[in-house]
């Protein structure tokens, strides 16, 4: 079983963001970065499948500046076998440009499965995995929270509005991972030591032409300051009154 | 010709509200460009009966494919059909940013070899591009995204485009699928519906959410009772609660759960972590009930009550019931 996992290095979302001087990007200087959470569940899923099969290889791919090697190294310390950095000065916003470069790297890899996160929190696009599947001609299921393989096919579940879809697919396949599929393991000390010796290959990213770009950024409007109506059940009548007369939601 | 294609999502032979929202968004682009709206409606036999509602909301033509292979969502056959249609020359294609649309739109975009804008809340039409409003960094920053590919592909955030009636003589154009929809590799083999009659978080005008402050799964009964009292409300939860298995993950609101924007959001025993705010900060009115006066939720709440939820919520439920009756 040969599995690839595409991971994105993303800024810490708890940070206070500032728009950069160009007015169309965020100033990330001094912020912490880490692997996208959805991608850590994707790595976990790949490792579990390899462990269950008792053999195979898990390859981590990340596109971006040299700093992404640190993120790849984290996946290697979780237990992945080797990494590939597709080097680019920065990560473009256009998901198709990213997908084209990832697909170019994946296409001759003879992977049985390629995992992605459902979405990156910074771009909030949620498109790269599915686009790669189309470019490779692989079957794809997005946003899965349950997975079982049966030989050369699999069954996955995905949450849709008010229902669950049970989906069957053949291998090779692209799967994008939602929360709930698993809990990602923490790298062990042994894993961290082992990862130091694992190989990260660096290649230039063959980015596709971008047709989508950010032309401006702004902070969202602040919510007007609210009111504490009081303490305990005594405040309930005023609340209900306001919901009727001011907010007009009852 | 500057025609705009809209994907009309359906489930179980019925249009979803998201279909009308996509058609409404497409209508506004078409009006700015002087073109027509063509809605694509895919389903099992009988789905063409849903075309009229699309016409009422501004579709000039409804392209209908009736095939048993479309009884459930069929990602491969749907994307093949829409991508082939787009090849005949459209300016733009609008999808809903629902589970179905989020899966379908990037498939179509990749097949057409263009990028796309996801989950947009507003669209400005320029002569050579669509400029879309798209929240990034978990909603803490708002981006204006320029989509200059042909076609320009966008998915629109549920509830961001209120369906507007714009009736016209709708042409219904029966069409054949591209290839055999029954031969798709990826198959939805089962659709497990949630409890009947329960409103989905994306559609409910009111959401009552509970957090760890409720102390136990059993106490979520108080949240459900309040939702019942409102009548048109859905129940939401925080990750703390879904992690503990008190509620299913499908009810989680926030960064890694659902993003919602109801008219009223009631947060009960919820601290207001940034990852939770990411999913509900754009709600119309926010009410918070929390025993800690310094809880961050009070910074986004319009109305707050400090105190023990277990004591306050039943009183609120009763009061809402009375208010609804009068
Ligand atoms: C990558 C990442 C993604 C995440 N994604 C999400 C997400 O999608 N959604 C999400 O919700 N969280 C998410 N989280 C978790 C988030 O950081 C918080 O841990 C979580 O939202 C806290 O849930 P809570 O408010 O229920 O619990 P707590 O933070 O424990 O708050 C409980 C609150 O209840 C109050 N309380 C206690 N007793 C009572 C009482 N008797 N009456 C009234 N009030 C009472 C307390 O004062 C407190 O404010 C994410 C975290 C990370 C790191
Ligand atoms: N620069 C990147 N390098 C590797 N994988 C990426 C990159 N950007 C996005 N991805 C993958 O695509 C998923 C969805 O990203 P997005 O479409 O930007 O929301 C992420 O969770 C990753 O799995």
C-alpha cells in the first residue's frame, strides 16, 4: 500500500491578524505556524492503514517555502516514511495552481491512496484535494469522517446537511478528511529522533497559472458592544422582551 | 453571450433551498452582464417537476437530466455533465457551498482547468472578472477575491444570498447525461437521514447551542426544550461537548465544524473560544448565558445573562413559550 498525504503549513489561527502594507495579504511576521489540523488527521489515517496492512509507504508532500520542511518533519516524526517539498517562494491562494503542482508530483508515484485535509483554515478554499483527483483521474470522496478498505475498494461516510452519505469507491483514490475520522497521535521522542534521519527531497513546484487572486483584505466589521441584562433567572423577562421588540426574532 | 449557469441542488427528488440561492446569485450576475441564467437540474425521473420554482427565481432555462443514476448525489456524472455544458460557452457557474456543492464545484473547475472562489458571501460583477467577498483565516479577515477564469466558478455561502423571486417564462430543456451515470466509480450507496422534521443548522433561523457549562449530556434536554419552544430552532454544540460524545459531531459549530449565521444564536454554557466564534460570529443577534462574567462570549453577545444555566434556561423556555402564544 503506497499512500501520499498532502499537508499545508498554516499560521496559528488564535493569533491577532494584521493586514500587511500591500493591503491584500496578512502580515504573518512573528506568528507561529503548524500543520493544518485536518491534515494531521489525514496523516493519522494514512499511518493507521499502513500499520494495519503491515507494510507500505507513507509519503508526505508539502508545497511552499523552506519552512514547510519543519511541518513535513513533524509528519515524519509521527511515523511517515519520507517527505517531498515542492519549493515555492510562497503558497499561492489559487487552489488550482496548487493542485496542478501537487498532481504533477503525484502522477507517476503509483499511489493507491492520496489523502488531503478537507480545508485549510487560512485560504478557507476546500478545493485542492478534489482538484488533484480530477487532474489525476482518480476516484475521490471529500470530507470523510469514517473509512474502511476492502481490498481494492473502500467505503467512506460523509456528513451532509441533516444526513450522512455512505459512499463506495475503488482504489486508487483521493480522500479528503473531516474532523471525527480519528485522533491524531503526538510524535513520540523515538519518532522525533527517527525523523531526523528520514529524507526530505526538494523539488521546484510546477505551479499552474493562477486565475484567482486576492485583490484586497479587510478586517470584518466589529460587533456593536452588547449588554449584560443581569444575573440569574430574574433577567429572563427583559431578555424575552428585547428579543420581541428590539431584535424582533420572536 | 454572457450566460450564467447555476447548479440546482436537490435531494430525494426535491429542490434544496440552496438551489434557489444559487439561481438568485446567478440572476444578479446575469443582470449585470445582460445574459441569461441556465439552471442545471439533475435527478431521477420526475425531477423536472421542480423546474418551475427555478423559473420563478430567475432561471430562463432549466436544463434537466432525468436518470436513475442521479437518484442520489452522483459526483462524477454531475461534474462530467456540467463541465461539458460549460464548454459550450458560459461566463460563470454558481454552486451552493453546501456539502454537495463543495464537492462538485472544484471537480468542475479542475475539469475546465480554472481556479474558483469558495464560500463567497457577496459578488461584484466587473467587465472581465467577478470580485467575491470570502472570509479567510477562520473569518477573522475578509478577502476580496478576483476570479478571472473563463468560466468564473464560485460557490456561495448558504443563507448569504436570500432567494428573490424574479419570475419568467421558463424553458425546460431535457438533456442526456454525459456518459452513463450508473457507471460512476464513486457511488452513494446509502443516505441516512437524521431525525425527521429536525431543522438543519444551515437552514434554521434560530440556533440554541450548548457547551461544557451544561455539565452533562442529560442536561442538553434543557437546550432541546428551549429550541422546541422557539419552534423554528436547531440545536448546536461546541467541540468540548462533541469530543465528550454528549452530542454528535454533526452539531459542532466552529472552525472545524459548521459555519452558521442564524437570525438568533443562543449560547448556553459556552466560553466563546475563538474556534467556536469562527462558526457563529456573523449571526444576527447573539444571546449568552454563562456563570462567568468574564467569559469571552459576552464580548460578542448582544444580550447576556450571568448565572447558572441549569436554573435560567427552564425559566427562559417557559417565557419564550408564553411569548409565542400571545
Ligand atoms: C484546531 C482547533 C479547532 C477547534 N474547533 C472547534 C470548533 O469547531 N468548535 C468549537 O466549539 N470548538 C473548537 N475548538 C475548541 C475550542 O478551543 C474550545 O475548547 C471549545 O469551544 C470550548 O467549548 P465550551 O465553551 O463548551 O467549553 P469551555 O471552554 O470549558 O467553557 C464552558 C463555559 O461554561 C461556563 N459554565 C460552567 N458552568 C456553568 C453553568 N452552570 N451555567 C452557565 N455557564 C457555565 C463556564 O464559565 C465556561 O465559560 C477547537 C480547538 C482547536 C485547537
Ligand atoms: N501548499 C500545500 N501543500 C500541500 N498540500 C496542500 C497545500 N495547500 C493545500 N493543501 C492540501 O489541500 C487541502 C485543502 O486546502 P484548501 O483547498 O486550500 O482549503 C489541505 O488540507 C491540504 O491537504
